[in-house]
C-alpha cells in the first residue's frame, strides 16, 4: 500500500483577529523609517485554517522558517507530447499485429515479394471421379476380385488443362477410338501388326482416348485400353510391352528411350503401376516422353512430345493425375 505523505498542519487558529489600526498614529516624520502609513494587518496574524484537512493548501506555521511550497504544475506541452507518443506506439503495435496476422493467413503467392514463380505445372480443372452404377464397387475394393472399372471408361480420361486446344482426331465415334488409330502411334509397320495381334489375343474390349496441344507447343495423347481382368493386363504389360529399361515397341519419333527415374517417390500409387520412359539425346525435332499405366482391367498410355525438349513437370503432373483417376 502506498503511504500518504503530507506536510504537518497547525490546527489551532487564533481566536481573535485584529482589524483596527493602532490607536496612535505618528504624525511627525520618522527619523529612520519610511513616511508610509502601515494599514495592513500585523504579520503575526494567520488566516483561518481551511476546513477539511488535506483538501486545502497546507497552513504555514509562524515558527517554520521554510514554508512548504505548493506542488509545481507539469508543463502541459510535455504532457501532450507524452500522450501523442504513447498513442503512436499503441497504434504502431496494433498495426504490426494486424499485419503479421494478415500475412500468416495469406497464401504465399498473395504476399508481394514472396510470390513463388510457376514451376511449369498446368492449370487443370477440378477433377472428380465419375459416378459408379448402383451397387458397383470401386476397382480396388476387396469385393472387386478382378479389379474391374465399372465406371464409364470415357469419363476416366483426364480433362485438358486451361488454354489447351483439343485434338479432335482422338475423339473417335461416340468417344471410342478405333484400334487402327491407336496403332498408328507406333513407328514401324511390323510393330503395329504385332501389337494388333496382341490386342486380339488378350481380348481388348475398347479404347478411349483424348488429346490436346498447349500454347507452349506440347502435344499430349492419353489412351485407355480396357480388357476383361487385371490379370490379363498385368501379363500383357510385363510379358509383351515392356522390358527392364525400355518399351518393346517404339512410338513415332522416339526410337531411343530409357527409363525415366525423375518422378518423386511420393507420386507412386499402391494400386496403379507406372512404367515411364523418356527419349535420350540426341533426339530429333521433338523429344518424346511416355508412360504405361497398369490399373486393374485397364492399360493406360500417356504420351507427350514437344519441339526441342518435352518438359518434365507437366508430363509428371499429367501422368499422376491420370493415375489417380484410374485408382
């Protein structure tokens, strides 16, 4: 508790105050004193002590040679300056807090000076899995022992990204691509004949395809081939289409291709096997990238080509998104 400090007060006031001048007035000129007539009250008379104790100014004791001085008033200009500085500091602290909260709530690309440059990914529309027929399981549910896709295969194709021009030649009739159009993507006639026979032997049911060209000149083609069961597709891919480091059949413009190990490990999926390849240097007018996808009863093929060099990032993005749709 703060102790109250005060100056001791003389609480006794004189009972009578002289208000009359002395009875005798000197008329003769004093020899040493001033000629003025003294009319004020004697100096030994004190004013009445204020009522209320500490509410009034402290009384002065006649015996006190050093009377207490009234408190010195602070300069109002100093007080106003102090208040202005205090208000400024509070406002600055509030602004900093608000700015910090705002930055933490913003996306990095929305903060000036911290925007992350594009890494080359394409702007795909929101991707959703197509509906399944009533009571049908998903391809990799335990109840689906043959890993069959019950959804419409044409709706499992990845949509084209923003700004791309659709390849009308891959639409086919009613969205189903003729077998000869798929075989036309391979380089040699012998390979086309061999693949055609394999598709017959393994019981190909139908092919869905989609393609587009982006403004940077990258041409993308996606093929989905459906067979009866997952076991058929596994055997076709492992025994016929691929070897350890390269596919067994060369696509047009991609004679020398090798395994592409640039995909991040985090992009692998348990239910969809990926076999990715890229064309080695020196390549021709275009570089070609390709990936086979084994997803249950469906064999997928993603091909990208571009004049000069086919970029890795959009290729990986396209392959991963298509794999997710098949899974």
